[in-house]
C-alpha cells in the first residue's frame, strides 16, 4: 500500500499536528464494533459520534441508498420535489410529539439549529412581534458550529474568537456535582436555580424582546448532563407564561436515545420546535431536520406575500432522495426491532447498573446516566490538574474501546442495539484503562 498522505484533510475539532504524528484510523465497522486499519476491534460506545444508533453496517440501509442512487440520485428541492422525502417526512411526523408535524430537512445538526433559529425569528415577525429578537440558551450547551449555533452555545472554547449574534443570554449550567453526585437518571436539584435565572432575565430584558429559548433536553457534547426533575416542565410553563418559544435541540437525544423517539416524549414536555440530525437515518448519510408546530408554519404562511417562497431559506441537499431513502430504511429497522423504546426497557436498567457499578473507583466524583447515555467525571489531582479523562480516553482506544473525553468527563452513547455482553465488555475495558492510567 502506498504511504497515506495526512496533510491535506484539515480535520474538524482535532489537534491536527498531533494526529499526524499518531494517526488513529478506522477501516471497517460492523454492529457495535469499529475495526482499525491494523485489524484491532474497538467497541463503539459512542455510536460513532452519537449517530450510529442502529449499529454499523446495516445491509438494508446500504441497499436502499444504492437503489436510490440508481433510480433518482438527485432532484432540486427548490420549487420541485420527489416522492421519497414526502414519504419520509410523513413517517417522521408520526413519530414526533403531537402538533410538530411539519419537517424542514437539512444536512446536519448545525444547519438544523440555524434553521430553527430563523424559523422562530420569522414566526415572531409574522405575528407582529418584531421586537422579539433575543434568544436564551444555556451554559455548557452545544448547538453546532454555524453562526447561529455558535452564538447560542455555552461552551466558551467554541465561541471565543468568532463573530457572534450578541442578543443571547445564558441560563446556568445544569451540572451540580455538589448536590447531585451519583444520581441515577434525572437528578433532584437544579430546577429552582433555572427558574430564578429565567425570571431575572425576563425582568432585565423584557419578555416582549425574547424570541425563544433553546436547550438540549439532556446536555450531550458538554459532558452528558441530564436535567433535574421537573426542569423541562417548568421551562415549558415559564415560556408559555411569557409568550416565548421553546426549542429542544435533539440532535443527540432524538431517535431512541432516551427510550422514546424523542426526549420530549420521555420527559413528557412538548416544545415548539425540535432539531434533529445524526441518527435520523442511522448516521449513514448526512441529514438533519427541524420539526415545527403546524400552527407556527401557518402563521408564517399567512404573513408571506403571495407568489414567492414562504421562507427564504434552504440547502441544495435538503431532503435529498438518497438521505431520505436511507431514513426510510432506518425507520423500518428502528420500528421492527423496537429500538426507539429499547433504552426504556431492561437494557437501559442494565446500562444504569453497569455504570453505577463503577462507584467503587475513588478517582470518580460523579456517574450520570439517562436512557442509553452515560458519563463519568474524574477528580483532578496533582498528576492530572485537568482530570485524567483525556489520558483515560487514549488508553481506552489502545484497549479497544471508543468513548469520548470532554474536559474532566468521559461520555458514552452506545448503539441502541448493544447487548448485555457488550456492556460487560465495555466495563471491563474501561476499568482496565482507568487502572492503567491512574494506577
Ligand atoms: N446540536 C447538538 C445538541 C449536537 O450534539 C450537535 C453535534 N454533536 C449539533 C447540534 C451539531 O450537529 P452537526 O455536527 O451534525 O452539525
């Protein structure tokens, strides 16, 4: 094999110069495993990047993509359409919380977030509330990398140094290890703090100037932090009280991750818009979408001048036939194998017990879980001032385990197909890696 040149692909969120010295390359994937180019198996406990919810290498999805490429590989979505995406949108609308039965397709989570922001903004103008231009997001939130999402995100490294929309305020971080350490599922404390901060912001900015609140129902990339009990219900009530839209960013939590099609349903709270992507077609072909309440679409339609697009927004590949065909095939598998609710059943309990079984490790200051999401947070010490999560993550990879290191935390989101034996293997490889790093 000729030597691989690593210089030309500028990889995202990567220390590229270090990567060139120590490249980590995968060449194949099947089920819950990825395989490195030197043939080692790596248990994929992150479902790729929170996306391969069906596990890897699904023949039916591959066949659907291949068939679609040869039948209709592309059709322009502006002023034209095709059957595949209308059928996919109809199926998706049946999965979504009641009322959110309109889908605007995108190609990624970032595009879904920026689309949701623009729809929310247009909606307020369309109903004569043009002063509602401000947004509320949350510290530690991640909403992708486009300019809207960059402006709304609560991870300082991803904002600093970039131009951002400045009409944004942040609710406090959900993570409260002092009060909530080692909670199983939704922790107890924190709703009070959100409510106080929300009321303060409304008093300071004026509800008549606030367009929407955006939150991940369960923080993902910022360290996997489930909301405290009652948090999302209270947020919904506060938004209703002040006539503010509520957007759930379900790019991570959508498609079965928390034991229902969407976290909105597992938490029993219905927002006004939901963003999604990643697992929409099993993480196979780039695609995302925004679910919108029918009533919101109607207001925008009613206000739009006749003859032109109701929304001057959209992408070339929005709702493209190939991604949609992958989505239809993926949905069939999700439904046939009952994967969208699997995390709420015995496997979710097994996952929770397995994770909390790590509690004997003195180096951990917190363990969190919700649905098939998990996180462990390490204590910092003089050897690891920022915590050992990144060295542990690197050791995990050497020991055949893919999880993610975020700051002082390792986060996990296995394929929804994971077996009890694979969970046992995960714990075994994780314990070994922690032991080798920390001693
Ligand atoms: N929102 C959330 C909650 C996410 O976790 C992500 C990606 N991890 C995004 C948006 C952005 O999605 P993408 O990387 O597909 O643009």
